[in-house]
């Protein structure tokens, strides 16, 4: 905790000096704004990016694949991407680099109704799973299924709109659906004791999840701005994980979300962001995990040899910023 508070003070002092002129940077979210983006909106509201000399523009997203594509073709400078998706792009030659972790643990889960006859994850064999074609869990289904002890070919995938998952599960149109843990409370509220759930992290599929990636050309041309962005974002995450209420309020105000929903999304996201057993500075990568993650992705997509650690860096991280309580 002491390290976190000292870091916040230090960042504020550095930011107060500012730069001669603000450097513009644009960020594309992985999806429409939710609880895990609250630190960004709080830092914007409080002027922390401005103080650090960064004029940040935030764009809503439509999936990690879309965010990675936008970053790859120069439509954005920074993007939040699910790391297994990013690794696919990087192995095929995309020119961007991971600079900060948002979710240290895999936040993806599978949801079902117990009344449908599914008691444990093994019972999904022969059932239907509803999700968009670009859904993160669907994209990584082969290694995920193996980790779960399920034959990957034993389920039938059904295409759904991203906003149609809960309704499809309610109606019985699908037996199972997928979602990130940040919206777990919605399923709890709707299904109550009938809810069945499996977090991939807890079943042997614990790849890094959402993280911040920056185009290599931007790192080269705006290195100081990237460093200021990363360290300001670290500062915001440290604050919001420890003091969530003002951050959920900032998110609610910025994107017209009910404050209660914003608060609960941040609460649930915070349960998987720091990572089980993780003692690294906030947002830092463990390169051994990157290697292991690429092994999983490589096998899933029949990719070639690639030293994934060359496309991830802790160089922009302020190592004095710790997760609250660490």
C-alpha cells in the first residue's frame, strides 16, 4: 500500500510539470465501455492524462479482433485486446507491442441453467453454446475445452449477437453461453440458484486476458507520451481498485451507464485483475507466462515458431506502483 500511495504522489508531481504541448493519443476499447474501463474514465475526468501531457481520445470497441485489426492497420494507436487474440496477430507479423496488463487472470466464463440438466462443466458435452463468432472463448475453444476435460467437437456452437446471450439462455435457445466475469452479477440476479458457472481460470485455462497494446510506430515516434499514458493508467488502476466508488461514478457519467451497474462491473472485474498469486508491479508482464500462453495459442491455431516475449515489454511500467494490499 505504501508503494502505491508514494507512486500516486510521484505521478502527480511528474504530471504537474506537464509537457510543452499535449501529445495526442487515441485508444480503442476491446468492447463498449464497462467496469474494467472505469480507471480510464476516472483519469480522464480528473485530468490526469492532461497533466501528464497526453490528450487521450477513447473509442468504443466491438471485440478484441476488431481492436487488434484497427491497431494493425493504423486506425488507432493503442488498443485493449484479449492477449490470446493479440498473440495470433503478432505471430502473423502484426506490428504492435503489449505494454500493460489489465487482467492478469483469464476472466472468461461459461454459464448455464442447472435446470437444463447441466450440473458440472463435463455435462456440456452434446449441448449448444451460444456466442458471437468473434467471442474470445469461442476463438480459443479447443485449448479451453481440453482444459475443461471436454471433447472440443462434442458441442454445437450457435451464433448470437453480443447482446443476446442472456435472453438466449433464458429462453432455452442455447444451453450454455460465455461471458467475462465483470458481468457475472447479471447472471446471478437473473438465474439465482439455477445458475451454473465455470471460470476458465479455475479449470486450467489461465492465459493473460485483456491488456493494452501500442503500435510499434507509435512507440518509436511518441515514446514519452506512451510512457506517460501507461504510468497514468497504472496510477488510475491502483486508485480505482482501492477506491472504486468515484471511478464507477466517472464511468457512469461518461457513458450513460447506471451507476449501480458500473459499480458492480468494477467490483467483479477487480476480482480477476490482480491475478492469483501475482506479486509483480501493477500491469507488469511475466515473460514465462507469455511463453506458455503462446504455446497454447500456437497449438490452437497451428502457428509457427515465434518468440512472443519480443512483443511484450515492461519498459514503460512504473515499478513502484503495486496492486492495493500488496
